[in-house]
C-alpha cells in the first residue's frame, strides 16, 4: 500500500527537519512556514487570548506567566515570502497580555536571533525588561530554574513545542505540540 512509505522513521525525520530562511523584514534567520505550523500558530494564539481573558477576569491581581520551553527564533516566512510570528512573539503581541515571560532555546544561533527580536518588541511595547527572561540551554535542564521563577498558584501558560522527542523531563507532562 502506498501509505506504508511514510513509516515512523520517515515521519520522525520530517518532524526534525526545519528549513531556515532569511527573513525579508529584519534579515535574521526565520523558519519556513509549513501548513501544519500555520494551523498550530492560529490555535496557540486563540488559546493564549482565551486563557488570558479568563485568568485576568478571575485573578486580576496575579501575574500571568507565559513559558515557552522550545522557543525557536520567533518568526516564520511563508512560501510567498510574507512573515508571521512564532509562539514567543505571539505571546508578547496578543491584546490581553501575559505579565511575565520565560523563553528557553538551546541552539545558540536561534537563541541569539530570538534575543534580538524579543528585545525589539519589549522596547516597542514598553514591557518591563525584568519580566522577560531569556534562557539559553536545554529545556530539560532549565525547567527547574523556570519553575523557581514562578510563585505557587500564579497562573501559568506553558507551551512545549519541540521538533520531535527532545523533551525528557517528566516534570513537564503538559500539552505538547510536535511540529
Ligand atoms: C518547533 S521549534 C519551536 C517553534 C516555536 N514554538 C514557534 O512556534 O515559533 C522547536 C525549537 O526547540 C529547540 N529545541 C530543541 N531541543 C531543545 C531543548 N532540549 N531545549 C530547548 N530548546 C530545544 C529547537 O532548536 C527549535 O528552535
């Protein structure tokens, strides 16, 4: 049968593949947008807005944390060359906002690009710099540090979006999207 060509191994390789492109807006590295990624980004934006609206109404005085353990570079470029935001920049841009942000990325090149893009938005939107933490390294190792920065019972939205099966830490059994 034709579909047996796409066995687990092929799928695994596809999951790990990412095409890097130069972003026409800022000349930095972005990821090429795949159709399933576009759906993910629409979904995650809706989730972030819904969660923030509900949580802000219920706990108006609490901080609202956003944690992205596999942040990437913050942007995507479509087949036609237009740009769209990745999960960390969506979190910084949505209308009803989080108050605190924690971004983890383990690839140096991606981390540096993310740092620049986050820095620009933070400045443009007057987001307090102290409320935005960028952590370079393995999510599995840094999870303790991230969680230590969040007080018990403060609302927290955690997004885990590895390429494949990079997540090993059993302390993070939360919603996972594999790109
Ligand atoms: C699918 S991309 C994330 C895309 C991002 N969530 C978005 O929507 O814009 C996965 C990212 O996780 C990073 N990554 C892979 N293993 C990691 C690890 N163990 N710790 C932290 N980041 C990791 C990769 O370098 C890549 O940038």
